[in-house]
C-alpha cells in the first residue's frame, strides 16, 4: 500500500495534461481577443476608406 501511494504521488501524467489544457485555453483566449480587435480595426479602416471615396455605407 505504501508503494502504491508513493507511485501515485510521483505520477505526473495528469498534471501534464492539465498544463497543456491550460496553455490551449490561454491561446484560444488570445486568438479570440485578437480576432475581435482585428474585426473592429478592419471595420473602421473600411469606413474611413469609404468616407474618403465618398461612398455611403450603412451602419450595422
């Protein structure tokens, strides 16, 4: 029983999977935040271009 508990404490496979899950979650969060910011910047850029050309674009 003592060996079983010692082996359980030394086993780090579950911890590694959790770490990879956390890293993947943080990467997904960064991508989502970047995509939102990129979309806003693109919309503003196209609106600015349309204003300079004189084209009217409807507001969403």
